[in-house]
C-alpha cells in the first residue's frame, strides 16, 4: 500500500508544471547574435559594453488565489554577502521585505539600479499590469524579456555604451513555490564582466 502511495506522489510531482519548470527553466542573456543560456547556478559571462536582454519564464500572477509570482533581481557591485540555496528569503539583506525598488510612472525600470541592499521586482498580471515585456504568453507562463541599456548608480544614469563598467553581480530569484525559502533551482547568480 505504501509503495502505491509513493508512486502516486511521484507521478503527481512529475505532472506538476511548477516542479517540471524548475527542472527545465533557463535564464538567457542575449546580446546581438549571442545567446547565453544559464541554468540555476553561478555563471561568469563576458559581454561587450552594449545593451542586452535578460529572458526567463515567469508564472503569471494568480490574483484570485493570492499567488503573486515575481522575478526578483538584485544588481550589485560586490559579491560580498551573496545569498545561496537554503536561505530564508527575508534573511537576505537585498531580498528582504521593504527592499524592492520603486518603478517609474509607467511601472517600469528604465535602468537597472546597482544597489547592494535592494532588488527589482518584475511581475506580469495582464496587459495593463506588468513590469516585464512578454515575448510570449502560454499556459499561465510568460516568457519575460527585461531589456538592459543602462544602469542607475549613485544618483546617476549610466548608459552601458561608453561606460567604464568592468563587472557586476546579478542574483535572479524566482520563488516558484512561494514558500519563502531559496530552494534549489530558484536562484541564478551571474558575474557579468564587460570589455
């Protein structure tokens, strides 16, 4: 009897789109003709000082069920104090409640903010209420595109082209099961280097 219950549980987990998505979801960084596909782990990428796009899957908000899925992204100029799988999200200084960065009047981030104690909060509810551009929408998922042409740092806007940026550290957290923990497969850490 126990074997049947365990097999049924495993079968249900295999069919759960949240579980399978966590196994197969990739984040891509696209610059010109180059695409870097990233799995949930740490990566180091060398980019030109030109605009790029971050692309990933996001589960749409489910307002009736009060399930508010988001892409949380911290852009930092240091790798000190980086988070890791197994941590409680609220214990991470730059993902803690109250550290989400405000958007502009159109509910967008015109530049990514370089801030060691805060994060961007990208969501998609519908065509009017969104903080990401959907490249595709299918079966409750959004293929989200976040264009990056510059950064905001020390009260200044910096265009990537012509800047003297050499490196940044980006943590992308997608809490797919909304359990307030950084689970294995939910965190991608990127060390961006520019030349």
